[in-house]
C-alpha cells in the first residue's frame, strides 16, 4: 500500500472489468501497483511518511482528538 496525492485525474484498471477513478487533488491510500502506475504516468506523487495526516505535516498524539483545549 502507498499513500499518494493525485496531480491529475487517473483511471486505475486492475482487471478488464473494473475501474477506479481518482480525481486530481485526492489523497488516498492505494495498492502499490496503482501508485506505481500513476507515478510513472506523472499523475501522482507519493507522500512521505512524515507528512501523512494533517496537511501541514503535524499528527495528533495517539488517542487525542487533534483539537487543542
């Protein structure tokens, strides 16, 4: 699995009978095969582990709501 941000619309076809459409701007956890295809086509970038979570890279402590008191 990989966490990616789609830069352009991308259609992932794991088999001939299925299709998953991702829209530009979406951040999703996808199968490695999907991530590799989208990245190779220049339609996605993989997100490094340090920036996963909040958009500014800050992650709340486990068990917290992420809201300050």
